[in-house]
C-alpha cells in the first residue's frame, strides 16, 4: 500500500522526505515527474503537478519513538509543525506538513 501526494516541486519535496524523515528513493520517472520513496515498509509516491497539492483528506502516518523530541527537531529545522496531542497512556500525535501542505501525522504508542 502507498500514498500518493501531488507536489509543486518534485526535487525539493523529495529532499524534504529524505532529509526530514529518512525516506529512500527506490524509483524515479523523470519523464512522468514522479518518484517512489520507502521508509520502514511505508511507501509514499510524489508526483509533480502544475497546481501542486490540492485539497486532500489523505494523511501519511509515521510511527516514531518520541513525538515530543521530533516536534522540537522539526521546529528547529523550520518545518511546519502543529501541537502535540496526547491521549494519556495510549498515544501521542503530531501533525507535520510537507512544503506543499500535505499532512504527515507522527504517532508514538504510549501503551
């Protein structure tokens, strides 16, 4: 299973996913202007489109060891980050947005 995001600048958004979250490029179609990236079995495909990202309800969820530490790291790097939300003894969540506004939700299991 994979998630597909429309982006306005394929190169910079690919770098964002690689540098920020450790994704690795496994396929590139330069003519079609899209790439496939993988991280720990999670697959995201980025396709360059003139209008960039549109309104979408899609959310890429990534599990991390420490949501609060990731929030601090990402804020320091200038990434658009929301507020850490916690359901006590259950889960911690954080919304993060790529350069085109696509939503990535970081999760930490607290159970």
